[in-house]
């Protein structure tokens, strides 16, 4: 009997993080990984362990999380999407599937990740937004926040925007912007990779800038101090979205 031929696939997944205790599998807790693995078992009959590009925390959302796995299933990519979305709960959906090289690693092979943080800056709360944005009723100066976050771009040590860790805290940020869209103040950050709670910590410090409690130079000094957790209170998880993960095109099998 010939050995079974495995192929490796990468899913692009969108999910409502309010329904989950984070991405990573936990016994007796709803997680994104757990739901995907159950849907894969129902679809293929295989017990499959998946790997994600990022281990989003409880309450954090995703529009473009990437999840990879190996399977012997010969179902077409279109059939897999339909079957997986049939078995998945409504708060998670597979948006696309591509075949990838056998050595593909969803986390290590990523060239960049893009996150968005949404702040509802309104005098009154919104019941429809409460799980999907951070509510700040006091007026924020989005222009000042935008000017301050420019210092993040480039290669820096971001120790001040994460907790104590034995790992390197140097990262390269490609883009950091703040814009206002009506009552929403939106922070967009793209980098080669991110530290634990880095974007939420940056968002928390930028809120202080927007409230006039820090100026741009003081925000930059926070970053340059390179002291764990110096950035201050971490912004709540419900405003954070993993928007996109970028990979080298050669990691994908042609025609997929």
C-alpha cells in the first residue's frame, strides 16, 4: 500500500473574538483553534493540529488570521471552505484557502502583520460597538496621536510596550498611523512581528496623548526608555483586530 500523500493548506480566517477565550487551544474553554480543529475533524475525519500566525488574546478579533495544517484530504479548496464554514459557529468563518509548501510555518514565515485598534470616541456609549471597540467618552486629539506614533516607525526596542520577557524586544515597524472616522479613532500598525500586548500597550499610551496627558516627545521617551510595561495601562482587547498577514509568494503552491 502506498503511503498517504499529505498536502499543506493555509486558511485565511475571520472571527469575532468576543466569543472566544483567545486563539490557542484550552481544555473546556471556547477557542478559535479548538473550533477550527473540530470543524476539520468533522470535514476530513482526521485529528488535525493547526498553527496560527498569531495567538490572539481573549476578546481580540481577526479579519485576516492565517491558520495552517497538513491533511490527506483530497477535497477541493472550494469544497473545504464550504464544509468548514458549515461546521464552524457563526462567529468564525474561513474566507479563503491556499496550498502552501510543506515546510510552511504560519508564524515564522510571515513577512509582516497588520493590526488595527478601534476607539469609539463619543459622548455616549454604543451597545452595538461595546464588544468591538474601546469606549473613550472624553474628546481625543487624533491629530496629536498621529504625530506621536510616527516615532514608532523603524527598528526599535519596544520593551516599554510589553511585559518582562527573556526574548528580544527589538521589532521593525513599517507603518503607524492614527485617523479619525466620525466617532471612531483608528490606529493602524504594521510590523515584521509584534510583542505580547504591544499594540494594546501602544494604544493605551496614545490615548494618554489624545487626552493631553502626554505630548509627542514624552511618548517617544517612553519608547526609548526600554523599560518593561512603562507604557502604562494596556488598552482593552475588544478594540484590537488582526487585519492581515503577509508571506513571500514563493511559499504558496502555484495555481492554488
